[in-house]
C-alpha cells in the first residue's frame, strides 16, 4: 500500500493540476491564436510548444504522485482478502455457527472528527480509515469480528472477540453523524453493552440486515441467559 500517494489523494490539493491545466491552455491558445507573425514566428513556436510540454509533464507527475478511486478500492480489497478465512480459523467457526441465524456482514469508511474526507467521482465520501465487520452466532456466544485499516499509514487494528450471551446486556441502534464543516455524514452506531460495563460500538449504514442483527443478538441473549 502506497501511503504517501493515498495521503495525497485525500488531501486532494489541486494547485499543481490547475497550474498544469493553465499551461496547457496557454500553449494551445498560443499555438492556434492570432499571435503569429513574420517577426515572432520562431518565438511563438518555442513558447507554445514549451507551454504544452511543460503543462503535460507537470500534469502527469502530479497524477503519478497520488492514488485514484480505483487504486484505493484495489488496496482495500487486498487488505481484507483473508479476513473471513482468518476469522473462521481464529474462532473455529466452520462447524460452530448456528444454521438458523444469519450472520451479519457490514463494512465501509469510518467517519470520525480526526479523519480525512474526500468525495469520489461517484459521490461517495471516503475517509482514510476503512473497517470491515462480521457478526456470527454460535450455540453459546456471539463472535464480533472487526478489523480497521488506515489508508495513509501502516496501522491495522483488530477488535475481534467472542462474547458469551450471558455477558451481554443488550444491543441497540442509535442515529449518529460526523460533522466535517460543510458536510455532515449520517450513519448508525451499533452499540453492544456488556455486563462488565464495556461497550462494543460499530458504525453501519441503516439497513434491514443491521436491524435484524440487533434483533437476533437481543433474542439470543434473552433465550440463552
């Protein structure tokens, strides 16, 4: 993962791009404009070609120093390529999952006050942190598998753990948002309150599957406790 290029992607500084674009436009105007004459033919040729070439070089260098939407997607896919397999092995889920309760899978960019934000070409607001979550149910416990990666530095946080039903108080959903100034991102927080006072919190986009997951947790907690 190229963290420097990713950071440049999120910083989204456009001064060099605008400068290179201006040079390209200037070169084309000089080339096709009514500025040529017998006395300045050579000078105009040099100026127009130099402007076009220099603008193109700066544009190429600027784009080469930053990631793009496709590259970010590829890096995320690679970072989580073995997540499900590793979760199955770590918690021995191959034979332990309940067949009558559907596991939940949800993932996305994590929104927080300190995260970098950029809107991509399709209108999605991306941040420098991506999280993938998986919630599985066994006979005596819930497995909360969660992995968080940074796209701008070498940092991975694994918050996966197995929690017995008897140790869970209740799971709830709450509306939440992160304010980035002109942009406010809304989502839901899944909160799982444990009897020891701890709380597991996961960001998610509102959906029927998330509602069902919370309902399943509470139903099994009540049934198994």
